[in-house]
C-alpha cells in the first residue's frame, strides 16, 4: 500500500458530509458549449450595452466568464447590469448541461458514497444548472442541498458563504466534512470554512494551480477511481 493511499484513507474515512463543486469533480459542464466562447460573448454583451469601459484588459482577454462577472460585481454590485448578466449566464449554463460530460467515475462514486455520507453541491455555477445536470444523470436524490451563484457576487467562492450554508443545513461538523473541488477558489473557501479539502486535477494545469494555491500533493487525485476503490474496499 502506498503512502498516497494511506493519506487518502485517513482523509476519506472520517468523512460524514461532502461538499462537491460541480464543474470539474462531477462533470465537465462546458465540454460541448465552450466556456471561452461564453466569456467572449459576455464581453460582447457588455460592449453592446455601451458599458465596455467597466471591463479591465484582463477581463477582456480571459477565457473564464466567472472572472468577468465577478470583476464587474466588485465595481457595480447588486446592479441591474449584474442581475441581467447573471441571468444570461444561467441560461448559458442550462444550455451547456445538454452537452456536459460526466467526470470519469463520478457517477458510481456518488452513488456508492451517498449511502454513507450526506452531500451538498457548493458551486459558483447556477444552482439551477447543477440541479438540471444531476437530474439528467439520475443523481438528484443524492443531493438534497444545492447552493450556487446568486446576484450577490461577494458570496461566491473563495468566500466560504455557500459552504457555511451547506454545513448549517446539514448540521455538519466541519471536521467530519470534506470539500471536493478542482480550483484554488474551492480550496480557499474550504480553508476559511475549516473543512478538509480533496483536489481533483484532470490535467497538469489543474494540478499545478492547486499546488500553487497550497494544496498538499497527497491531497490531490487525478482520477476519482482511487476514491471509489477505497470506499468499495471499506464496504
């Protein structure tokens, strides 16, 4: 048995509550509706309203539409503009669900683990999109608690607000909980909420970003198969 397996076992065994990010650990939400196109169209939408001056050069060039939305939210919080853009992005995410790819081993892992732990979704995507995706996979009953982005963009990860909402709803002890995410924002939110973290890195770029954020190498997996195998071995 490798040290990595032992580390993973010590991380997983006490867990009674799991906070899941959606896009990454559960699915590739934008596999067929590319996120970089959504980001480009979001910038065009803002320009079309004559408000392009609100964007920074970095936001104009990013492939991450969340970066554009959150950046604007910091400058014109809770405005009609933010409400309209958040609604538009929710529609984009709902369209993306139809072409989303399940993360390898995610479906059987969720079904296996949900019999032993309580689950919540804590995502910076729309809760509506999360619900729709889970319904398409027959997994919605595994997730009684789903928390996502709202028009109050101060409360998206890395802020721990939605993680704390989920913990409170489940009556969860943070020390008996685990956040599974693929981004530094997930790790930072978990750290602030006092929740242990497991990083999912499907490629070297994701792994490097998690390591740079401070996630320990032994708390990163490149496949959920190792978690599923561990849980099945414990059965």
